């Protein structure tokens, strides 16, 4: 799975939900993500 696949689906590694893109630089893009495993345990 490449970056564009999980960025479009909003989920990375079936665990992290992509919240929003924070920024893009010369070599990378940084996203804010929520760990759905931790979120489900704490509820």
C-alpha cells in the first residue's frame, strides 16, 4: 500500500485513522493520525 492509497482511504495499517494533513516539505508529508486501538480501549 503506498501513501496515496492510505491517504485516500483515511486509514493506515488498519489501525491509524488519518485526521488531517499537517504539512508537506522537501522530502515528506506529515499527517495527524488517531490510534484507533487506544481510542477504543479508553472509551
